[in-house]
C-alpha cells in the first residue's frame, strides 16, 4: 500500500495503490486525520470519506510480474506472452532476466524479447470468455462461448501447445479476446485425459516411485506410475505437464 501524496494534512484527495488497482480517497469535510485516513483505507471507514476504486488504470507491471497468456503492448504492438524463461546470468549484477516468447495478435508472427526483472511493461486491454472446444475447420479450431454461443476461430499454429490439453469434454477453458479478436486460450489448472498407450501395468507396483511414459488421447506424453494402465483417465497439471492422479469417475 502506497500513498501518492507527500503532505497528508494539506491534500484533499489521496490515491493509494493496493495490488494492481488505484484507490482514491476523497476528503468530504474539514476534518482530516492522516492516521484515521490510513485506517479507513484498510477497511475502517467513516462518513467523512468517500472511497473510489479505479479499475481502469492499474499501475504498470514489472517484467517479473508478467504471467503466461498475458497481453502486453510493446514497440507499438499487442503481444500475447506464450512462454517465459527466467535466468540469472553468472557474474551479472542487476538480478534476473526474463526471456519471453511472444505472439503478435495482428500478424501472427513470433517475437522473442528479453527483459530485466524491473523493466516496466504495459498491459493491453483483454477479456476472457468461458468457452468450449466445438470443432475443427481446416487449420482453424473453433470454440463456442458458453454464454452467448459466439464462435471463436483460432489458428492451429497459434494454440499448438494448448491443444495438447483440449478435447470436446474439457471444462474451464477461456478464450482471450484483444480488440474484439480471439488471440489465445487460457487453460484450466488441470484437465482429465484418457491414456491411449502405455506399457502394461505391473501388479503390486502402486507403492513404487518408478514411472513410465504414457501417450494421452491428445498426443501429449506424460510420465505415470507403473500401476497405471491404457484406458485409464488421469488428471494432468497443465502448467507443469505432470500426472496428478486418476481422474474422478463419473
């Protein structure tokens, strides 16, 4: 929490940064106590003050705050963050470097950029629409909005990694929209997929820590415990590409 005003006794309007939002505290009478003002911002308010939260202009994020599938504005382009690799070069002062694989939402081109941890970036305006995968049309994958049934077409190349976790039954997907254009898929934390091929299960191996590769219905390959069999439905972590356990049977 940080005030943008240096003299609390003279200022009638205070802006406080809380997380990624700006909170504006308006003084509405002649009484002003900076200690009470701080308490009121923390949640203990009185009629002397009016609290306004401005969601339109959040502070600029640092490169270290950027997450995968975020939309940023950089060099006059709107870019979707496809992947982030953090590194700490030996003998280099100044901390971590963040190498980002970016996708240009206009041209579809791929861009690689490296930022210092404290480099300031701009978020682009985006929205996320809960959707379901519907069908394939050539090189386009079509997703259907869960609420108003709007179809969203996404090129196979632009969502190739995400497709390893998606089938017609996948729940919790969102289509990311930038300037009214669908540009990416936001995956749920985990998905349920069926094993189509793996080595035969080993009886009594449930207590073993050894694993084996398993190919899933989408083509994704993950390591699974030796007691898991072909045909089993398993839960997979989408960020780490790891086996989490058997999926709940329904």
